[in-house]
C-alpha cells in the first residue's frame, strides 16, 4: 500500500505536553500470544549483540502521546525504537512516551498483524486517529513496518515528503534500517514453542543476530567438535 493525498483540511495543532499522572492508560489486550514473543525476540538479539545503549528506548505496547488540537491522543505500537531519550525524573518504569518533550521522534515503529481489521493502514484523521495517520502525519516516524504474522509478509514504509512510500528489500528480502545500521527481515522456524514466521536482524555483512538458544547451540557444537578432535 502507498499512501494517497489527504483531502485539504485545517492544519493540525500539535503540542508535546507531559502526560498527567491522573491519566489512566488503557491496557489493550494483545491479539494473540505470538505478539509478545515476537517483540521479545527482536529485543533479545539486540541485547546479546551489545547493540542497545543506555540512551535508547526499545519497547512494546508503550503509549506514544501527542496533544492534537488540545486533545490528548495515545497510540501504542507493537514495537518501537527511539535512538535518544531523556532519563526519567523518577525511578520506576516508563508508563508512556511523549516525543520532543522526552526525547527524539521514534526512529521505527512496528505493528504485528494477526487479523485484518485495517487499523494499521487507517488514515482516519479524527479521534481516535488511524495508526497510519498518527505515525505519518502527527509523529512523522521515519520508518513504519507492518508484519503479517500468519503469512510472513513484511512491508516497510519510509517517510518521503510527509508521505509513507513502500520500500524495496535487497536480494535477500531484507530491509535496511539506516538509523540502526541493521537489516530487518523475515525468518521461519521455531522458538519458545511457536513455529512460524519471525522478524530478525542482520548486520551490514549479512550475519543474522542470534538468539540465546542459538548461541548455546553453537557453543555446544563447538565443545563437541573439540572433544571429537582431541579423541582422534
């Protein structure tokens, strides 16, 4: 899908204001058990590669806040990456994130599809805003990825002149994420009891960033090879 021009309307007045402690954040249930597994696996390989830095924010289902025409709007992507955020003023977990006020605009947001309700492609510009519209026209997120969990279809969109345009993968089917200096692509296999399609990271040389179980298996194979070599 490639976005089409919007009907000309009055401009949006966007403010980046601190979320009041009185605001009760709604916890939307995940569509299926696979979504948190996908989100966790994406972070796991980055952690094992020592890629994540203290100033970064990587989260799943964390509300992104913006005040649009004096009305608070919150949308929580299935996965997000922000390259630079300010430290929290108090201890505890971050309950939401307001770009500009608390740090930079998210570099990348992802949505994982398991059903086709169209919300991830929605350009609805009235409350509640469509996700596509919110990421593209309000937050101006540079990269928006939509992953179909059942079929393994991955679409990556780049913001170009304030409109999302469909990106093309390389020969291996991977998409270059410039702000991360990594490729994002689809891998099929089994992890944590889930057999299906997963999103994985590859470095600039095309090496896939491993999960913990894969590192353990490599070490085991290396130990077995050493024992076999010493016995011959």
